[in-house]
C-alpha cells in the first residue's frame, strides 16, 4: 500500500486526483496540499465526493512528506520545483504532470531524478502515450512529401501554449525525422508568410470554454491527409494515468521516467 500526497488539491486536476486516489484500493491518501490562500484549507479532502477520509487540506509540506511514498503534482512550474526539492531531500518519489517548464527548469528535474524516482510527462493519459508512439511511426513512414501540423485545443483557463502534450508530440515527430524540434517548430503565422517550408512542424492553438484537451497531428500530403487524434472528455483519464505512474515508482530508487516507461511502450534501441 503506497501513501500518496496530492499537491494543488483544490484545483480541477487536484479534485480528480483526490477522488481517484480515495477510490483506489491499492493506494492511501496520505496528505492533500494547497497554497496558503486556498479557501478549502482545513476541510476534509474527501468531502466534495461524499467520501470523508480524515485527511485535511493543508500547507504543511514537511509533515505531509513524513511517511509518504509519492507526491503527485499538476500545479505550476514554480511550486512544482519547490515540491521537487522537498521530495528529493525527504527521499520521496514524485509524479509531475505540470507543463510549461523552461529548458533550465527541466534540467533541474533531471538532476533531482538522480536521487529520487520521478515520472515526468506532460500528459498522463494512456491514449496520448500511445498517440506519441503512433506519431513516431507515422513520421518515419511519411518523412517525404508530407507536411506536419499539430493542432491542440484546451479550456479557457489554461495558461501555457502550445500545450506540453502538443510539444511532446512535436518532439516525437521531429526525432523520428532526425531533427530537434527547437530548430524546425513554427508557433504562429500572420501576414505574408511565404510558402511553407517542408522541413518545419507547425503548431496551432485553440483556447475556449471547458475543453479538457484535444490534440491532432496532421500529415498533409498531395491528394491525401493522415490525421492522428486524441480527445479527452474527462480529467479522470489523466488522474488514473498519474496513479498508474505512482504505482510504477513503488520499486524504483531513482531515475527519470515518462509514461512510455510506465506503460512499457519505450521503443527498442
């Protein structure tokens, strides 16, 4: 039985993670954390789901880490790194679903994973993880004569763009073609842009309403298009993937992993 900490427990993903953890017979909700101005501080974390669990939402990270096995975090880069350093010092594993990290911040995660086990993925969905593998395969087959465009849509509250998942899909396509995404990505088009450079990967971002997360990778050729799409209708799919990642870390001492490792989909070298 693993003791789980949920960070950002009052947020949309936090609620999904709390509910999924409370319902999982193999996991114990050990602590629920949030920021100091959270109006739900002091309340039972299971209250919203009609499943009181005697765990109160708190800001006390040090106490939460005592006796914990894994902290799951879907907040923002700055608090995520604070949680990461605390986990490193306490020897507690971490599942990071936060997006929007800078290259320097990603390097901090990589260094911390030398001391503790970390699953770091921009999308914890099983379906999206499979999509990444499909995109890699498709990019190799459609390497010549096909333009690659990535279209993503999320709710109006999402603060980073393109989404971390869209960037991961772009990285997968670029790597399959032997490129680095930073050298071929186009994040916006306006005005007279000239003809499309066939070596580029384009991104289009939509923000509106309550869209949980839609991602399409378009391979546009002459006379045909191949579209690979994943649409999430509930945050529950991300929560279940995160719990699967937490269980994956049960026997790990250190190392940086992603959902391909968790699901056993890592391509052979």
